[in-house]
């Protein structure tokens, strides 16, 4: 296993633009591509967040009075699609994966740098196309799930653009997945064993396996759906003898693993952040690895729990209940391990640590409602209600987005050589945490008591609770202000961080901050114990 | 002197006590108006209590760690180099596995009591439902206990309304009237896109699918008027797609039924 891309790399370097312009170029540097993913994803997060605000404004009153009903359906469809395919998936996989994985395996770049750049540059055009479809004939309005026959009968152009855009984003995701698997397996520096890799590598290996196994199924399904729309075929069109439930099976075969594609990398990231700020080794490395792989395997066989009230026979309902509930076991192991990592540490209470702990609390809550939802009789009442909306926002926002922010506070000094302001960071955490819980906790009650999801109007008895939820959404919108101020101020005038401000032991910190194009001036260091905190020899070397 | 274990046991018992108290005293659910509802609420209560114990326990553990093990200003160096503890890890693999398995078995039992595992069959005299493939639903009646006084209703859903056909009376209603304490058997089919039939007070929901009939059986237990809500996104007016189910005494129901009944037309 040799690192064979060195000559190619230096060759390219002379052709690449320097300075900020390189972020707008077809750069092959994994660090530049990582930042491109992150900033692009964040811009789409702002768009998706504005759409969410529009939804919460509409729902502040029980009547459909803020926007036309079909526009409301377009807004909720775009909100879901943008947040999943343009913010969370590209950022937790593409942004942090590209930036960190080559450091972690001791390589100077990803295995396929050109494929990597292609994967990124598919995202901005497909995202813009998706947003712009609103101006054609109205965007897609069948929800991010695009269930036929609704997706066949709503205006065609919006739905077709939606399909095209999701296909391109899926392609980008597959390119990225192949690249991560190849990099982790083949580009490891000589002497570095698999079981010595930082946990994020394992999380990305598992995630990439899910991407490569399940995304093609979504692509095939959407192509069939587009045939139904354009060419009047009858795969899913009941008028022509098609079967609408088959679509749901195919769709969820990707889209349930998609949840793990969104949370497994976050599990990896938090496993990097907690040991550094708690000054303790990651608790239970081996069980963490096995639980990631357990989640990958189980994650592929639980999809029909999204269809308990749909056309599924009783035996199938039962099988998917048990399989789904069992995912709680490997997931639970990880959470116990993280708390055990904190236990007995010397914890620095900073923004990165607070967001990570917020993640643990929110995700445990979302996980508990998840186990409840896995039970068929429980799900039958709350399926397709605000209870489900609350549950998955606890997972993807309270879970993954909290970790994205935690990671930004943790790796900002790595990328820029400057520290983020801690006071603004803690303010950002407090507003986000309160706003998030105020927005989504009351929605559990709404769902249990009779408010279905994806509605523009509702029973007036739910108005007060909906207004509390909208107030929480307002706080969440406000919380981005201290964050943005912090980032802009710190990039320009932030305190110099030095190379390794956290005294971390993982390989990305064992070079200058920001790192050189080749990642290390000399040879990549061999890090056999990325979590060796508290060990005597290492302490002496660090001179704290 | 009280030792550490005493405080640990004290905190654990407090967490359990608080969780049980909340579980038994905080009601998050709407009124119970069908045979299914109390069964559902029993499951809900159990899941709620277990969930509270885990959530409160984990939250306390995280906040306590942050407070107790925070780095003081005068401290340098790292925490203890503890990389794992096999027996502890085995314990927190096996205990959740057992809890999850027990919950799964218990919810199977609940589902069976709701009629979910019974063979799907629609009790309907005028058509032979045996030849027709029923895809899904909840059935409280098994083959041999199909009662003659079962009320059969055919539901058709369309953008954006429910229509209820009473074959015995040969009429169609926009409002669902049913007598209290009697089994109702509904066969549902959609005319256009997917809809769903949901009555929160009954704790039942079933998608209504075009091209594939689904079954929903239930027994209302409380007189009153309850909302029927479409729970599957079905188009711009999805939020307005609602109807009412009116559960009434048998005499009131018969009066309503006879008023609407139309003579059979033989062609």
C-alpha cells in the first residue's frame, strides 16, 4: 500500500488557483472540496430553513392564510428534499469526510481526486435546478417521498425536475461513497491497521457501504416513476394496473438507510470530538466498531416500518417491528460508550462539547420515540402525524445538525488557523437548544391528539401549541445570527489558534493549521493510538 | 457516613419513582372511544414509563458528568486512561436487548388483541369477498366469528372527501353513522390517490389505496361525534379532507338509517 498520487498532486498544484478563488475552481485538493461541500451545504441550509420558517408561519394560525395551498405543498416538499439531499447528506459525508478521511488514513488526498471534484460539482447545479423549478410550473408538490399516484397526477414539470435533481444528487453521493471506501481500504499509510483508525473512518466506511448498496435502488425507482409521468407507463399507476405499494417498498429501501447515511457520520464525528475535550480515550472502541456495522446490516432490513398503515400484510408488520426495535441495541451501546467517555474526564465546557452533549440528550429522546414508533400497534395511531415529524427532527436536527455545529467549532481552527469566539458559540448553543426543543417537543402532543402532518390547515384547538412550536422555530432562525457573526468575525480577526489548540492526538492535528496542500511537510505520521489520552508517554511528549 | 452506592441507588429509585408518577398521571392522549383505545393506551403507558426512565437517566448522567468532571482552572493533564470495560459493555448490550425483545413481544400481544394478526376478511353478504385479494388492514373478526349483525360499510375516498356506502340500506352518506358497541367492518378503496382513514379517539389508521382494497374493523364504545382525518398527503386540500363519525345509541342509529334507506332497485 503506497501513496502513489504524490507526483500527480504536485503537478496539479501549479495549475490550481490560489487564495479564495480556489473554492470556485475544479480543485482536486480534498481540503478545498471539503470546504466547498460545507459552504454550499450551509447556503442550502439557509434556503431550507427559510422554507421551514414559511411553514411555521403558515401553521401559526389554523386557517390556510399565508400562502396558497399548492404552494404550501411545494414548500414542504422542497424543505424536506433540500435539508436531506443538499444539507445533511453532503455535509456530514462530503464536507467532513473529504476534509478528514485522508488525514485519518495518512494519505495526501482521496483515492480518486477527479471523481471527488465531479461529485461536488454535481451538487450546486442540481440544487439550483431544484429551487428554480418553482418558477417553471411550480415545484414538485408530492412531498419528499413523491408517492404515486399523487406524484403522477400533480403538475409534471416540477416533479420531473425534482426527479432529475435527486438522481444527480444520488449520483454524487454514490461517487463519494465509492471514493471513501477506496480511500479507507486502499490508501492507508503503511503500518496503520484498520482497528487503529479513528472512529469517523469506521462510520464513513459503514455509511458508504449503505450509500453504494441502497442509492442505486432509489435511482432505479425514480427512473421508473419518471417513465410513468412522461411516457404513460404503468409501473406505479393503478389506472394502468400498476402497484403503488411497490413504489413505497423500493423508495424506503433507500430512504430508511438514508437516515443512517445522515446519522452514522455524526456518530463518527462525535466520537472524535468527545475524547479530545474530555481528555479521555474513546470508551469501548471495539464495541463501537461492531455496533456501527450492526447498524449497517440492520439498517438494510427495516424499511417497511414506514409502511405499517399501508399495504403490508400482518406477518411483515411483525418482522419489521422486531428488526427496527433491535437497532436500538447497537445505537444504545454507542450512547452508553459516549457517556462513559465523559465519565472521569477533565472536561472543557466549550461550544463543541455543549453541542455534542446537546446531541446526546436530543438523540436519546428521538431514539426512545423511535423504538415506540417501531411497534406496529403504537405506529398505527401516530403514523403520518406530527408525532413522526417531531421524532425525525429530533434525530436529524437534534442529532445530526447539532453535531455539524459541534464539528464546526471543533475543526474551525484546523481549517483557518483561527479560533471561533467562545461566548458567541455558547450563546449560539443556548438559543439553538431552547429553540429546537420548544419547536419540536410540543409536536409530539399534536400528533398524539390528532394533527396529521403535511397540512396547511388544522383543528383550531391545536392553535396554541402550534404557536409555541412556531416561537421555537423563530428562535432557531435567530440562532444562526450569532453563528454567522462569529464565523465572519473569526475568519478575519479571530485569535490565532496555533497548530493544535485542543492538544488532540488524531492525525489531522499533527500538522500545521491550516495544513499544507500535501497535508504534511514530510511523511505522514503513524498514529497508532488516536485516543491515547491519559497515557504517560504521550503526556510527556505534549508538554502541557 | 453514607457511601457512593447509597446515593446511586437513591438517584435510580428517584428516577423510577418520577417516571412512574409521570407515566400514570400525565395523560397525553385524546379520549378513548373504541375497544382498541384502552389496549393502545396500555401499551403507550408502558412505553412512556420505560422511555422516561431511560431519558431522565441519560440526561442526569450527561449533566452530572459535565458538572462533576469539568476541568478546573488549576488542573492540567488528562483524565484517566480508561479504554473500556468488557463486563460493563456486555451488561449494557444484554439489558437493552432484553428490554427491546420484551417490548416487541408485548406489542405483538397488544397487536393481536387489537385484531391485527387475524386473517383479513370482509363480512359482506352481497359480494363474494373470498375471491378478492385483501391487502392489509386491521381485523377484529376472524372467519368463524363473523356475526350477522356486523355492520358492513364500504368507504371510498377521493380528493378531498370520504363517502360511506351502506349496502344494506342502498344509500351513500358523507357522514359515518355507527351504533355504539357494535362491530363495524369497513372495506376501503380510493378513487384517485392514496388517502388514509384516521380516527384519533379510536387509535386506528389505515391507508386507503387505489387499486387495492383495505380493511378496517373497529368497535366504538362511546357515544359522540369524532373527526375522521385523512393522514396521507393527497393534494392541496389535504388539510381540509375531514369527515365526522357519529357514534350513537342503537335506536338513534336505526332512526337515521331508516330515514336514509332507499328501496332496492332491481334492473
